[in-house]
C-alpha cells in the first residue's frame, strides 16, 4: 500500500515549492538528480538548500538559468512593477538574502556534510546537458510533442514518466483553451521553458520515489491583482490557472492579498495528482515537509506537505428498524429473520419485552443501510402482525475490514480481516467453520483455530 499525501496550499503552490516540500519529506536526492541530469537540454543547473520564510526553516529548490533562458519568473519588480520590499519585511528579506549567499558559498566549496535524504545543508548540482534536437535561445518555445520527446529520454520510472506527461498535457489543454487553438498548435513559454520542464520532472520523480498513491488537496489559495508575463499584463488568477481550476473542479479561495500565489505549473500538478479534497476525520502525521517559494508577498510563500496515516476506524451512518410484536409464533418470527437477511439486512435480533398490560412480547430490531429500508419494512409488515415500525438513523464506528479466502487441509475458508492500528484480527466466517467441522470431524473451536493458523502462516 502506498502513502497518503496532504498538500496544505494556504499560500498557493508552484512547481519549485512542490519539489522542495517533497524533498523535505524524504524523496531521494540521488534518484532525482539522475533524472534531472538526463534531461536533453542545457542552460540550467539545480540548487537544493535551506532558507527561512517568516522565521520558518524550509527546503529550497532552485533552477538556475543562464542569461539566454532567464524568464524573470521570480523577479518581483518585473512581475508586479514594484520593489520586493513593498510586500516584504525589509529585515526578514535581508536575512533571507544573507542566508542564500551563505548557502551558495557552501555549495561551491562542497565542504558540507550531507545526511541521508536530508535538506539540512545546501548542495549545488550542475547538470551537464546536451541538446541535439532543440534549438536553444531566449525565444525557444516547445509544444506538447517536443515535450513528450524530452520526457522519453529522461531516466525515470514509467510511472513517473506518465505523471510528468499528464501534468504537461493539463497545462497544454489550459493554454490551448486560453488562446483558442488546437492543443497540437500550442507553443508556449510557460510549458516549454526549461525551468518548467525541470520542476515537473522533479515533482513526478519525487512523488514516485515516495510511493504516493493518494493526494488530498482541500483548496488552493490565490491572490488578486495583475501579473506580467510574455503575453503582457494579465489578471490573477491568470487564464491558464483559471481554466485548470474550472476543468478539474479544484476548489479555490481568493485572498484579499495582491499577488499571484498559484502558478500554472502548480495548478496543473494539483489537477494531475489530487485524488480527494476531504481529510479523514482522524489521522496521524508521519512526516512533514516545508517547501519555500521565491516570491515575496504579504503572506510567506510556504507549501506544507504531510505524509499522513488515516485512523483505523471508519465512521458512517446506519439505520435501525424497531417494532414490537406480541402475537406471532416462534416459527413465524424465525421465517421473518431469514427473509430479512436474504433481503440485505446487516443484522436481525429479537429482544423479550413486556408491553402494556404486562403482555409478554418480542421487540424486533433490524440493522440496515438506507438503501434497504423500504424493502425491509415491507417484509416486516407482510410477515408479522405489527402495525408500526420505528426508524432511527445512527452514527457508527467500525474497524476497517476485508474478506479473504484461505486454503486449509480441508478446503477453502472465508476469513474477515480487521485492522486496529498495526494489529490485524482474523475472524473465520461461521459457514466456513461449520463445513470444515462436517468434513473433518473437528470441534468448532478446533476448526476455527486451524483456519486462523492457516491464515497467519500465509
């Protein structure tokens, strides 16, 4: 069974923030760098380090571009036409820049000691790339087919490759809709830019390495105002993000803060990996990863990722049908029970009661799902003398369970497996135990324990 990832996007999400958070969760750096060094492109290097955001220690993932490929994606003056300090505490910004300078010095000196799967010290990786098929330059654009060719040459698992391709396709569809052109004709710098390629490949590789199979994202938080890109000045959320939100039914909260918090790459990542938007009622946190963003707004750009484990109990609703019967024979009541079970009742039982005038009677109780109420009530009215049925909805807590078939020396037996924390409990089904008793001559308890032993051996 894989892991469950919870992404807390209260300060938006971008590609580099996601990579950093996943690295902080424990994704293998060596596996990541092997994939990034296999990208058939040039003009970039990758840096992994630590920064402080609002005093919080975070992992930082940076794609460093050369002069030809720089797109000013993290340049606040370019994006919003004002200085970074306008939305950022000057002292905090200075500390962050000082820390970044220290990180870069350590990176180039290569004197730090690295812990296993740790972001505790900075690393600087220069990817040695060769591009034999794509012309590079400040205006180099790539379409979806070129992206697929690049991904096919990357050193990553099939699962990671499929995920990366899905993220790119979501981006391409959003841009195609924004520009009203077929997806095959979309050539856009947002997807084709090398930093977007690196971010998306890195996210796919890290998710695959962490064995994530469930991702919960309750909502995305986005800002207001405008942002500058190669198409001009656009409203926030930008058209590509708005299209992804609409197409993939992602919940969004618009904050009363100026700035772009959700990038097209970030939105596409969520659309591609999200499996749900509701957290379990109860869960435990196994690991926490903090990913730093590069933009400086009133709300610090931090993405918090958590590996969570759902509680072993499931909670849902069940119905109880209840009726008093004082003039039915035992045979009739036995037949009613059989019919109710055959019709889908979860449980049926009788309780002896005394009714008014001290008349002895039976209280019939039927436990069932909402979908079976009507047909079960019809059986009760048909087969008993009751003239009224009380109906109650009740919440219940149940252990997670599954049915399993186990081979024994006397044939197959059905076993119900229930999990409570790390412990597994085994409950052989009554009919299976009864059949083995008939065939083997064992007592009920002997047959029951034999089935449990066979199941544990397997």
